[in-house]
C-alpha cells in the first residue's frame, strides 16, 4: 500500500491589521480556518490558493509570497497533510457570491480575536504566527515543471 499526503493550500490575507478567516461546519460544530483547500490536478499552488479564497470567501486575491510549508499528521485518522501557506493581497470582494458548501461565513479578525474561536487544525495558528514574524519567500520557489 502506498502512502500519499493530502496536498493543501492556505491563504494569509491581511487588511488593516485584520486577517481573513472562514468559519466552517465540519459536523462537530463551527471551527475557524484560513481560506484553504486541496491542490487540484494541473493547477499551480498560487492559482490554487487564489481559487480557494474566492470560492470560500468571495474575495479575489493575488498571491504574493510563500509563508511556509507545513506537515501535519492527524492523530485521529492517521492522514498526513502538506500545507503550502501563501501571503495574498485582497483585490476585490463579491458579496453576492455563493460560498462553498460548509462555509458558514468569512470574517476578518485580529490575531487576538482568533483566540476566541476553535481552530480547525493545529496548522492555522503557525501559519499566522509565521506571517506575523515576517516569513516571506518568493513564489519563484514554487516551480511547475512540464
């Protein structure tokens, strides 16, 4: 049997000291996450994060930098996730856009306000903390070959 990690993308989107999050219901009550999702076949990592942000929040963003790459093994089910977190700039918002199934709402929070919410996974806070610490790597590191 072969092992495959789930390759995911997540966005750090900052505006006036507040960060874009999604509140979602995964069947065990509401949780908070960055706009995030799975990388699709034949999709670049920056394109994937821009798509996920739009689908989950109605915001059009531009990917600017790589914040970090995170590996987490879910102790509950043994699945491994490899998350590419990108810093994005907000460009425009479509308030009429229907959000992905399971997304309750998009909201802007300060880092302190995030503490009042249950997080979807232990990947959420380190992504934000690394952004706050100034972690930014060029997107040219994320190369697609072929």
